[in-house]
C-alpha cells in the first residue's frame, strides 16, 4: 500500500521499533513485580498527558493574547503547531505501529490516540519544544539577579516546574505504554529542532510579516496550502491528517491576523503586543474578560463546525474536488 521508497524507509525504522518490543514488555512486567506501577502514578502520568492535548492549548494560548503577551502567544502557537504538523507528517509517512497491546497495557483517556501511528511521539515533541520555549522566555523576562537571592529561588522553582512538565509528559508516554523508546527519542529530537527553528529564525519572520504589504498574505496562504497538499496519505485510516489541517489553519489565521494587526496598529511593531492595562480593568474586569473570551471561543468553535458540516459537502459536490484516501465522499 506504500510507494517503494516509503516502504524501504519504513523498514529501517521498523527494525528498531520491533527490536525494543521485548524490552518494553519486560519493563512493564517488571513494574508489576516491583510495584513500580501504582494507582497514584497511573493517575499522575495519565492526567499529565492532557497537558499536551489540543484542549489544553485551546484554553491557555488565548489567555496570553488577552493578557497582553501576544508575542509569547504567537511563538508558543508556532512551536506547538509546527511540532504537531511535523510529527503527524512523519506518522503518516512511515506508518509505524505503537507498542503491541496486549501484552503491553495502554493507559489513556483518549481513544483517538490509539488510532494514530506511533512514531514519533507528538506529546514528547510538544513537551520538549514548549519546555525549551518557556525556559527561553524565563531567561529573557526574568533574568538571574545576584542581588536578589529570594527572586532567584522563585526563578529556580519555575525552572524546575518546566523541567518536570517536559520529563513527566515524555516519560509518561513510556509509562502509559503509548510509545516506545524510539518514538520518544525521535519526538525529543524533533522538539529540539522546532525550538531551534523558532529561536534562530522566528523574530526575522515576524518582522517580515509586520513590515510588508500584500505579498505577506499571498505567500502565507500558498505555503499553508502547500503544506496540506504535501501531507502524505497513510496506508490505513489515521486521524493525523485532521490534526495537520487544523494546526495549519491555526497558523494561517494567526499569521494573517498578525499582518493585519500590525498594519492597523503600527505602534505595536516590532513585538506586536496587544495593550492590556490591569490597573484600569481591575481584578473583576480582567476575570470577566477572560471568562467571556473563553465562552466566545467555544461558541464560535461549535458554530463554525456546524456551518462547515452544512456548507462544505454541497461545495465539494459542486466543485468535484479530489478526495484523500479514507475520506468519506460528500454524498
């Protein structure tokens, strides 16, 4: 079901994935004998997995925009969406299995994760890239100060929490039996690469977006459409393409909005910050603003989803658009 070059590339990685299966089975069995697995640890690693889901980012990233940290929110969005797209592309390209269950017991709240291929781990990629991004923001906005030891202790505690987030999500994929060592290792490498891309190139890209004319939306739209078109078809049904289209759509909307906002509010360049005055709004006003914003996001999401289900099938039938493999025809 795969082209010859993809099949040969898959064979190289499949040997490594197959070779570690006995080790993963032994580790989980050993946890049972030595009481490595406990109900408390099961709950901890299962719940920390939710820190890498789209629902978590849907709730947290808008808060950064609403509280005035638009440059941080844009960077976090790009880091997260790029990691999801690259890992989804690799999963559908290579079609490598997750650890065999049984004999391995998988711990997860989401059934959709079991429908995806295993290599590489998207949760690990997001945990590593976002963790490194947050550490960079911490160094920039809260630098080490030898004159204030108490502030340095607080800063160290924040750093420890970020490292705990990175390690708990990454190691939790092994503990929960959802990924193997090869999956997690590859996910970590991709996460480091995503962070390095943001660190080295993103500030120049943002300046270009905020300081040019119509060439920006045209280029961004073409790149986003090209990214969706180049996403490979998997050998079997897999929801990764859905996630890839979703995150590319987020990037498209975010970058077009950044371009438009910079043109309508030129005083915000080069960081593109959104003004927010806590002293003027106060605690009650700030909380009400956030609650109203979250409600609008969820209502808008439901409304657009309903509209798409109603409007897109007739559009596809009228336009005779080509379908991807495993996509249901709009009949």
